[in-house]
C-alpha cells in the first residue's frame, strides 16, 4: 500500500489533483480544504499522504483503484476516523471535509450537530450520528494548534525545500492565506459553494493582494 507520494503537481481540478511522478501522472482525489491549499502550487513538487480504496459497483464485477491525497498525516488519520461513522463512506467523508480538521473536530467535541449539518452532504440525522460515534475520539484533533497548510512538504523541482511564500509578495498566496480568505467569506455569510466560487474567481483573476483585507476588497469591488 502506498502511504506517501511526492511529485510535480500538474493540475488541480474540482475534486482531484494530478501528480507527475517520473513518467507517470497519477490522479489523486482531494477534499475541498486540500484543494484550496494546493491550487496555487501547480508546477511545484508536492508531497501527499495517501490512502487507497477500490471503487466498484454492487455487482462486484469491476473495481477501480482510487487514491486520496492529504496535506498531513493528521488529515489522513481524521479521514479514516470519519469513515467509521455509520452510512458515511469514502466519497461522503471526502466531500464533507470542506473545513479544516480542527474546526470539524471541535464541533464534534462540543456536540454541535447544527454546525456539522452545514458540511456538504451532511444532514441533521447524520450530524447527530457523527457526534454520537466520534465525540470521545476527536480530542487530539480539536486540540491541534492549527491546520497544517502543507508548506513543509513543498519543495522545488531540484529537491530543495522551498521557503513558504510570503504575504510581502503581492501575487503569491500561500495555502494558509487562501484558507483565511475562504474562512472570512464564510464568516460574512456566504455558503461553502459561493465562497469557493468567489475565491476561485479571485485566484484566477491575477489581481495582486497582500492579505485577507485586500482580497475581500477586490472580491466586493467586483474587480474579479
């Protein structure tokens, strides 16, 4: 079983990334929060923590191997834990992980089913089931200092570790800055899909921004 992959990030799509390792390009399924962290790193060498599963139909006559990529071991460990909840399969768990692990774990630990029901694909009944199943198992995730953005696993094509991009560079948004902008949009009342669309429009516009305030100003000034 593959547990870690390092290669050149060639594409980032809605729910997957393409990683070039030697002569082979791999498809990695990714959560929304991972996608936000890597979408500015195309062309860089990136390391993913990997889990694998077989996707098949009810007849069981055709199975397709799938790989899922995460920025950190803690994300991967939380995903495996999330999948232990009844009626939450791999795809549903991956879709639901649209917010940082620490936020989801904190909501579970405080038994906030209402907050959990705002996650994509999670209804009120499922949210209650998540709380019941995991409330005593997420302490270490809720206690994390912050969600790893993946920068420590990023290196240049020459194999040297690349210094994380700084907010002093206007046209370079780090994974953490992208996440902060997304969280700001959510706090302003946007739903996850609208926040994602606005963020994507900003990042593809080429407009420079140094911090969250610059980004929000650009978004609301209709310049992106």
